[in-house]
């Protein structure tokens, strides 16, 4: 370790360069910034020596638009037409609006940043020895540099313990005092209209500095659009300023004449004079009760600002040091304990490429870009750790947004929302096997918050009752069907509830039944009708009891009722009027009430994102393979949960779902044996596409694991995508999805081939955060690549499902030796240690069960002859998918297994 930053910590990243974020027209500069967060509050910082900026974040920020927040009635009325036209292969049928015109898609609200705080240093010289870093164990970011005035350093973190961001700025090592101005940049100057779906200029805001210069804040009122739940809402961010042995005063900077700024003094700031140290304590939040926008300019006091000051002041008082100053280390300690426990639960190491593990980010990126045929092992370790770090930073409050939780621009790409037909699914794919504990709570809160809208969707799109249909997108506050048109018929995407409940089910597989604390974000009072297997929901008495408890039981209060409602969806979408005969041909018979022997239900309509059969120019189709697999997996999950809970009448429920499972459409195969994207004789496959929706059977579902013929068919289908896809292959989510499917299909080298395009092109920023595309064509900050890499490596090194574990199922041939410690298997087993050495042909694992009498089928994806368990050889068995051994593990007892 040759640099001082590297000597400070073992786990983290650093660079010798920074990209300054200007106060106006910042462009894409913020993407290079360092990030931290606690899942609710966070920040991006440039690390500029003399004009640093902190863009503060709040996960629940939403900027409203004029678009509707309700599902139009004509959606329900069009179902019959949609089915009839799909059956008759009329690809000219159009989705209509209330005026009988072709419907134009409307959109959700948009994520936005908080206040952009600027630190302008008065002492400026010639910078040398510059470095900035991120410490993965403490979630601190730091800056250090030397100039004529000495050696300077500042560090920042967002606290999990106190829900604030704290910055420490120290005088130089030679004693030069701190002289700086702290100000807030204008909103319009830092905004960039990426997609034009919201009108930033309709906002009103003020910059505030109290008379004693205790804090600097920004408070804003959202536009007051009719029908918007945010019409009287707004947000604020406040930074309390603590000065040690110096002075601070309120000053006025030159006015910028921004019309959105309605403050009587447009640009107040805080000037710091001759301080030994400065501490900044920041929190952001929003409120639905900002008052009328017409009154905002004349207001002198804001309850949200007062709330933020009380909270930051309480933190300031909590950590007073003996001399009356602020004890930064004392504030860091409880947060670091929580964050480090999450990060250090996993340890990943690859032998080879003996580059210093503390090589700076740009050197690692350039080294990888110069090696296009393989992944540099030092780079692989670092981006795995960076992805895991960022996952933790944006987890606990909600699911990760498209941008994780970070944006430096207004109108971000795709509005920075939650996309549930690939992106969020990729982003949470590693949270359970990755031994996290807080991410699942945030994901569950997000799902429950949107569940009333998911029930609304099923009712309005299909006329269903007691069922849920997940929207393709959500802005966090709402997830109802407003985003759909003929090109993107999202209202007929059916697989969402099964796919989005699967991570919660896998949480149960890894950890068993858990108590999930009730939090405000869940909107628990809107869930009484949904948290029950019974149509009509919980009784008043049962719901009151649940509220008194203060928590939800994962099995009986969340998984069983919600999985039942997704199963109800599949039951109600299946109608005997649309079916396939014993030869697999599509049939329609009006008034038909039951299926005859050999007939199967047809799932109609369906949508396989974002593809259509050759010769059929509509994406509204029938029998999408994704839907068939999601339905099968969803029914299997609900039956498993019924057996776990054993509520009264569960046997009849299981029998009903088993009967439905038998009547779902069969998969179909092309002439070359490939699994087809639509199980319809009438369609011609279209492999010129980046999406892999039909490979749901491999990932996220598990059907290929114990069905060799289906695994072969899925592999051929994947190869066909490689062979025939000449279209858009830039999107990171496409490559990550392919990597996960490849891992499930035991293709270790295919995993590497899928990860390389983002790694060898322009996918990674100097911050080691990621773009949406290999070539940054949309300039969209996006974390599904960063988090998807973590999931792909976890899956390549460990496959698991209830009752089965496979070590090294998709080990890349280039990874001759390495280790992975701490992964969780989806059968309540921690793989405390996993190591391998291909040169000696050995693999070793230490397993620890969380439950008693845990019988598992254990195998390994490398060639092996013998299995040694705790020093004794165990007899192997031969199955359809290969050799395996059977072990019964005891609760809390380590078991060492060697494959030789």
C-alpha cells in the first residue's frame, strides 16, 4: 500500500482525480461523485478541493406532473376486444383512450435531488497529493490534498444510527484555519431536462439561513396540480453548521434572479472565519402539508424546516465532546457498527492478477478496458465490493430506484423510478444470498406500499377481485396502470406479482419466518383488505390486533395472503373460452365453462417485454412463456406457504392450485429444440432481441435445475439470442439478466461473456458506479449493472433452493482459485466458507444450518470423485442432473465438506 488513503482502510476505493460539479449547467459531472447513504438519506460529493459540492438525497422524493393518478375506465372495457383481436392475430388493433383515439402513454412522478450544498474555500493554492476515497466498512467518503497552506482533509458519512449526514472539515495539518463560504446552488441552474416529463420551473423554493447562522436550508413547494396527492406538498433539506474556535455569520451573496426562488433574500449563505474545525449535520425530508402554494412565498415559518433543525440539533447535542465541541468519532461509531456488519458478512477473493488490491479506480478501469477477453481479477473484486457497498447504502427504507438512491439532476432518465420487469428485480437479486438484513425490510415496505395499487390494477385491467397485478413501473408512491399504450402494453404484463414476490419468498427460504416491523412507509392502514387469504381481508378485530403487535409475520401476514392473491390472478385470467386443444392449437368457444381432457388454458392477453413474434407487429400476444413460468412458480410458492402455515382449509387450497397448475399451458419448443418465447403454434419466434423473458424458467425461477431437457432447451434459446440479436445490445440490464440466466444454466464462461461488455466499454464511472448502457448513449446513471454483477457472481459460485445446494455451479474457467465467505443458501444454510483450486481439483465448504434436521442434496459443479464430510467419506448418488450426496445438518453446527 503506497498511498495514505490505502493505509487508512483495507476495504474501499480511491482515485487521484475528481470531477468538479459546477453550480450551473453541471451536465453529467455528478456521476463521477462519491456516494453514501442509509437507505433513506444520502449524498453525492465531488471531492473538489476548493469548491466541493454535496447533493443531498432522500429516497422518497417525488416531483409531481400533470399526468393522471387514476386508471381510466376504458381500460376495463377493452379487455374483450384485446382478447378477441389477439386470438385472431389482428396486430392492427389499437388501445383506445376515452375519446376513442389511440392512447398516448402517461407517466409516473419523477425522482429528484435535494439541496446542492457548496463549500467555497477562501484559502486556495496549488494542489498536490490529491486523493479521494470511499471506505466500504464505514460508508465514509473522504478528501485529502496538500497546498501552500498545508495538508487538508474532510470526511463525510450518512448515519444509520441517527439518520443524518455528517461532515468533518479540519484545519490544515500546519494549523491554517478554515475560511469558507457555505451556500446552496440554484435549482434551475443544476437541473437538466432529460425527458421533459416534469416542469421543474413550476416549483417554488427558498434558501434560508437563520440570523445566528446555525443552519442553512432549502425549502420548496411542489406545483399544485389538480388530483395530485402532492398538491399541498413540498420538501426541505437543512444543514446545521457547527464551528470550533472560529466564527460564523449570515451573509448575502449576489442574487441570481431565479424566478422559482421566491425568498425575500434570494441567496443567503454562511461565512466561516478562522475555524479550527467545522461540522455539518444534514437531513432531508418531505411533507404533504406545506400549505397552499399561493401562500408559500409569504410564509415566514415552515414546520418541516423546524422539524429538521430539531433533529439535527438533537444529534449535535448527543455527541458533544468534553470540550463542548462535536465528537465526530463518537457519532461515527454506532453507524459504522451497523454498516460494517452488513458489508463484512461477505468476503470475496480471486487469486491471480496480482495487482495491488488498492489500485486506484481509474487504473483498474483502464486495466480492464485493455483486457477485452477476460475479467481482471482485481477489477472483479473491486466492482463486486463496490456493488455490495452501494446496495447496502440504498437499502432499508425502500427498494433501490433505477438510480439506486442518487441523482444530481432533475428529470433523470426514465424519471429515476422503480422498473419492476427487470431493473429492480436485478437490483435485489443478491440481497438474500448476499447475507443482508436491512435490504429485505425496505423491499417489503416498498411492495406493501404499492400493493393497494396492484389490487387496483387487477380490478381495472381484468375486472378481477381479490387479486394483484404488479405494474411495470412505480414511482414509489403509486404503482397503478397509467403507463401503457400500443407500443408498451404494460397493462397486460402479467408476471410481475410472481416475480416481485419471489425475493420475499427467497428471504423466507434463507432465514425462515421473520417478524417484519410495521413502518409508516408501508401505509399499513390501506392494507386491511389485502393481508388475508380471505376475500374481504382482515376483520376489524384481527387488524387491530396486528397493529397492536407492531409487526407482521413473514409467513402468515405477508407471504401467504399476497401469494394467494397472485395465485387468484392466474386463476381468474384463465377462462375456458380461450384454450388450446390436445394438439396445441389455439381455440375460442364463447360460453365454454370447462376444459375437456387434453385441453389447456390459454393465457390471453400477454406481454413479453418488449418483443413480438416475426410477422406479427404487436407486442400484445398470448401464452408468453414468461407468464407460464411465472404462474407455475407462483402456484408452487403459494402451495409451499400453505404447507408451512397450515391454516384451516389449507388442504383444499393446495388441491385447487394443483389442479390449476395441471391446466396451465405447456411450454413449446422450436425446430432446433429451443424453448420458445410464446407457447403458440401460430407464432414464429423472434430472437433478434435483448430481452430474455422466456428464460424465466432458468432465472428467476428454478425449473431448469431438475429438468435436464428444459435446461437444454433454455440453453439453445440463449444461444439463439447470441446468434440472431443484431439490434440493441447496449443496455446493462440485458447483459446482467443474461449473466444470471447463464449462471443458472451452468455456463461459467457465458457469465463472464455477459459481464464483459459493460466492463470493457464505458459502463463504469470513475466512482465505480455504473451507467445504463455500455456506450452511455442515454447518459443514464443506473445501478442495475452494479448490483446485478453481485448477484451474478453469487449465483455462479452457489446455487441453492429449498433442500438443495450446488457449490460452484458456473465457475468460470479463468477463475482457477478463490474463495467466497458468508453466502446464504435458500435452504436456511449459511455457507460460511467456500474455496476452490482447479489446479488441484478440489473445493471446500463450511456449512451452518439455521434449523435442526435440515436435509439437503449437495453437489458441486467441478469434476469430483469423492466427498469428505468432517473427515469421513460419504457415499455419492447419481441423479438426472449428476452426482450428489445427502446431508442432514443440525442447527448451529459447522459441517466441513470437501469435494476431491
